[in-house]
C-alpha cells in the first residue's frame, strides 16, 4: 500500500489524526468532512495513496470502482440512498482540490441544486 508521510489523509488512515468514520473496508475509508457543506458530507478515500482521481483512474481503475461502491454504501448508511445524493471529486487547481490524496465527496440530506461553479 502506497503511503506519503506528509499527506493529511494518509495520517488519518494511519490513525495519527482522528476521524469520524462512517464506513470502512480493507481498501477504503469513509469519514465525515470536518467542514460539512451539506447535512450529510462524507469523504471516501482509498487507503493507498494516490494524488488525484485522474491518476488513479489510469493506475487502478478497479480501485476507483471501489470508491463509488463505498459512496453508495455511505449513502445507504446515512439514509439518503432513496432521497438522492451527489458524488463529486475535485481534481487539480481550478476545481479547488486542497488535499492531494484521492477522495470523493458524498453530499446529501438536502436539495443540492445544480452542479456548477461555486457549487458541488
Ligand atoms: P478538496 O477540496 O476536494 O481537496 O476537499 C478536501 C476536504 O477535506 C475539504 O472538504 C475539507 O473540509 C476536508 N478535510 C480537511 N481536513 C480534514 C480532516 N482532518 N477531517 C475531515 N475532513 C477534512
């Protein structure tokens, strides 16, 4: 498993920084975002370090599929699978990616409005 000692999310995976876990498998961890932007806002990350979703799609497509399966499981556990939810990933500067360890945001439990600048 790849790890980066300077990476915030690798430190969460290693248990060095606490997190509010929603769901976990051998390869994936889902936890509540520290600055929630919706009534439900969780992050789903691979435990193995990859910088961006774009890079992971090239390197490990099966791992990307696991992230989306886990996102659905988070939605089920949070009771929003039927009401609907949004899965988004910021890739690179224009998207405002802050943490360069792959993650998808799972947002829901309210109407989210259209996807677009300043949203999502
Ligand atoms: P992004 O802008 O897509 O890179 O998203 C990074 C997300 O990580 C932001 O929504 C932050 O609020 C969230 N975040 C940063 N530090 C933590 C932390 N220690 N625990 C949970 N979420 C965090």
